[in-house]
């Protein structure tokens, strides 16, 4: 990832420590340590065709940490003022996305597995899937 990118408010790129030996690599992420919130849910996304997208929403109160544990994809994060696109393609590098930030994942490479750690259990009412509605709630012009 480019170091000159200005990230949206609260978005943070994190680098997990890797333990590497002749058996391979081991990366660890613990809630309230490397991940800056208590982890209440973990899910993974796989088998996404290269032309499809995931995400396309914001959460009103849930924070997430997103990793490409294999393969890679682009992730766009937007706080209504600043927007940037990052590439995740290293298993120990992730992005922390605070509540209120719009997120879209795209350009999935073959055999990609994306792992997401969330601060809350699944709640459909906690999502906003309409970008214009999200912008209005933030007080931005649509």
C-alpha cells in the first residue's frame, strides 16, 4: 500500500506480526490488542468472481477488521469526506474500518479468501446499503 495515501477518518492499516520458520507463516490477531475492539463475529468471503463486488455498505455501530488471508482484492473506504482504494494481498496486513465508513470490495483475484472480524454479531438493521441515504445521514450533499 502506498504510504502517501490519506485514509478516511478512523480507518487504519494494520500489520500483524508474522512468525516464520521452515513450517510456514503464523499470524495472530487478538481483540483489544492488534484488533482495536472486542471481536464478536468472524466470517470469511470466498469464491467471488473477479467481476463481482462485496460490501457496498456501511455499519451504523459495528467496527470491522478486513484481511486477505489468501489471494487479494481492492477495498475502497469512504467517510463522506475522504475516499481511498487500498489493495489487500498480504495475509498479515489488514484494514480496520470504524462504524460509519462506507466500504466496497472488488477486483477479487482467483482463490481469494477474505476474513473479517467484527465488533458485533450480525444485525441487518445495523447496515446502510443505500449510499445516498448514508451520505444524507452524514450531512453530505448528494
